[in-house]
């Protein structure tokens, strides 16, 4: 059974890693696989959205998913408008 970790706990481990704690130490100390900790670290890395704001990879991925959903909704609305215009 997969364990659930709070965002606060994940952020603490990422911060400990960023402060210089070795990955192997964190893995042994907290009983979490290295690959899990690495995925948390990767998700917390910042990507530059523009010169004024930085976002995490997770936020960037959410933005891409939202954009795809909105584009799909837009296409549906275009088709519906065309159907209504014909009638």
C-alpha cells in the first residue's frame, strides 16, 4: 500500500536536500525510497514563466493540462456555434 505524504512533509525533505543533506541519508532516516525523494525534488524545481514570476514544474504541468482542456472546450463551442448558425 502506497503511503500518503503531506505537502509540508515533502517540502521539508526537499528543503533538507537543498540545504545539503545527502539523498542516501534522507532515504534511510525517513524510510522513503531515493526515487520518491528525487521526484519530489524535481517537482519543486523552478521554471521561469517570464521575467517576473517563477513556477514549479508541477504548476507548469497543471497549466499545460488546463490549456489543453480549454482548447478542447473552445473547439466544442465553435462546433456548437456553427450548428446553431445553420438553423
